[in-house]
C-alpha cells in the first residue's frame, strides 16, 4: 500500500512539474489583436456610470456620468424609465448634457408607487471637430417601488 501511495505521489509531482514548466499559449485572430497590439474598447470614452435610488417618500435620485478623454466631446443622456412587468419600459423623464471632460447629471424627481424604475445612461462621443467616434449605453439596476 505504501508503495502505491509513493508511486501516485511521485506521478502527481512529475505532472505538476511538467505543467509548471510548460509554456501557455493564447489563440486569437489577427482582427482581435493586430500586430499584437491591444487596443482599448473605446477611443474617446474613458468611463460610463449610472445609478438610481428611490427614497420612501417617492423621490427618485437619477445619476449618470461619462468621462470623456482629452480631444473629444460628449453628449450625455440620462433617461428615467418605468415598467409594470420589467420588460416593457416607458420613458418618464430625460436629461441631457454636452461638453468635455467629466460629464455629470444628477437629478431628482417624484415617482409614483406601483412601478419598477431604472435609469438608462447613454453617451455619444465626437472628435473636437464634430465627427462621430462612438457611443455607449448602460442601464442601472431595477428598483421596485410598490
């Protein structure tokens, strides 16, 4: 029995040694990593955030933020939506802001009981010359207010 354990332990040790010394490879297409260069997902957008909170008295605090890289401008849109089933959403209110750098919209609005609410924040990014570069959208968590 001791001999079997020793043989198994030796085999496992050798297997671990071979695995540790073996090179690892990642496979990708030329489109994924042209010339081995890793490109950021966005060119002019650094960060996009959104959130919602509803107080017991029915005040919804809606937040959207985009950080635009230097040399670009952005159009930020924050939309408060409501739903009765979590699938079909109706627009309640929309706020917009344009500019450079850190774009921040933080708005409060009274909402009615009996719905689910979410905030959808989107941004369109342009070069300083006005040419469209990219867009992105993010939705907050869904908050029940019954």
